[in-house]
C-alpha cells in the first residue's frame, strides 16, 4: 500500500542572469538547500537520500553541490531530464517516500548556464533532440532562428492556423507573466511591459518576440519530501503540503507525426494531467493556482488545453476572458513563470514546487492567491518528459 507524501520545506535562490552574480553552482545549491532544510526544521543528518538535478555539469556535480550541506554518506543521485529535471528529481523523491523506502528525502535542483540561446547540438554524438528537429524540418522546414523558439513558435503558428488564435492573444500571456513577476523578489526580471512593447520587441520566430521567450538563468531550488509518519513525529502538520498525485509521461508515437503542437509535448501533458486527475479524484475545476512551463508564451497557450483548463482550440478565448490571472478562474504563473522569473533548467521544476507551496501555505506575500487550497504544477522537457503534480493543503 502506498503512503501519503508531503512537502514540508522549500527553498529557492533569486534567479540571475548568467554571470551577474559571483557564485558557482555549489554556492547556489547550498543556498537553496539550506533554506529548504531550515523551512522544514530538519537537519541534513535526517535526510536519507538526495536527488540532485542539473542539465549542464559533470557526472558527480550533484555530490559537489550536496556536500556543501553535509557529508553524511547518504546516496546522492545525479538527475538530468532536460528542462523537466527539477520535477523529475521531485518525482523520484516522492516515489521513494511513497514506496516506504525512505521517510525524508531532499530534492535539489540547480543550474549554471552560459549566456545566449541553448546549445542543442549533439557535440559530436547523436543529438537527443535529433528526431524532434528532423520532424520539425519535415513539417515546416528549418529556419535561421534558434531551434528552441523555432519548434515552440511553430506550435503557436499551428494553433493560429487551426483555431484563429491571434499573435496578440499569445503576447498577452507574456504581458501577464511579466506583470506577475513585478511582485516576485526572486524573479530574474521584475519589469512591467505594455502589450505593445511585447509585440514590438525583436522577432525571434513568428509569433514569438524576444519578450515572449524565457531567458537563460543561474539559480537553484530545493524541497524536503517526507512521509506522513515523519510529519507527525516532527509536528509539521501546519506546514505540510500533500502531493496528492504526480505523473511523468514521455513521448508517444503521436509526438512524431504531422502536428507541431504534439511535437512539443502537448500529448504528454494531456496524458500526465489525466493520470493526475484520476489518481487524486480532483479536476482542473478544483485547482486555484498553477505554475506551468511557459518556456515560450506559445507553450503556455497550448498547455492550457493539455491541462484541461479549456477545450481544444479555446485557449485564446480563455486569455481574453482574463481567466488565467488574478480575479479569474485560475492564477497561472503568479511567480512570473519561466518567461520572467527565469529558467535555470535543473532548478525550474523545484522552483515551481516552492512557489506553489508558498501559495498553499499563505506565504506568497504580494502575489498571494486568495484562499488557495489546490495547486497544479506542469514541467516539460523536450526529448522528452512532462511532469504534472497536484498539491493540496
């Protein structure tokens, strides 16, 4: 019989532009890890296992990072699942606790990135995204734009062509997320932009302008994941947030068909969300606050449909109705999302976890969602994996 699993402590550094701060990845991991341990009131000596997530680094970077927290001899696993690395580390921690293997596990994610567009080359080896880019080229050719905004921009184009969605509706997503980030002191960017400024910023790959694309970032985040027995033994009931359900899905044959939307993981998202709703007995209508993977504004658009916030093709109407911000049906990306908060790949999923735990505990300060009881998290990595998590207070 599986056990209930809780998050009892979270931590997160401020996300920074690469090179903006004089630190290395062990420094940022130590900062986030210590915050999570202090939040939980747990010492590192009580941690039984560690999952350390990062994309760019050496084979034992996880050890180098976690050793800053202590040298206790516990197992430390190095996790890499592209942009969904942080939530994959959380998923693995949850499985250990749920299965009775451990009672207290640390999920730690960090990234120290280079400036500029992501390096998606295979570095002389088979490119793990090679099949995705080959399919993209077959569908719409290969433009001069960087591959990442190109593949997600193509998904936005397909949505516009099939459903009449407009470039302005897609840009409204970036406008919302930049506005949300002005109230998040940990966000890489805290600037408000008008819709016109977003639409008129440099075009990267139509319909995506620069202000609709997430930046490269440095930073770390962490979560302490425990069993119900641990919660009771340590008197953590007031701050324990239950992971009500969690699912990770990888690509299916439909990914590599004729749809640019499916190529960027829409079906993975839909399947993971369905599994989470079924396992929890909850639905999208029960959710109050959402952190989802808006690496580009077009991906937030198609993710609304994958998560069941609206019917297929209706995401533009959802945006226009104001249902994805304060005063609407859901608040999506109150942190500012990847577009404005930043996207240090290994840390992103755990930063989403931290934000949603703060929201459910009423600790989100000026960005607090009123009476938040249920939260939904979505983290996507091309290549590929989609992780969807449902939390409840």
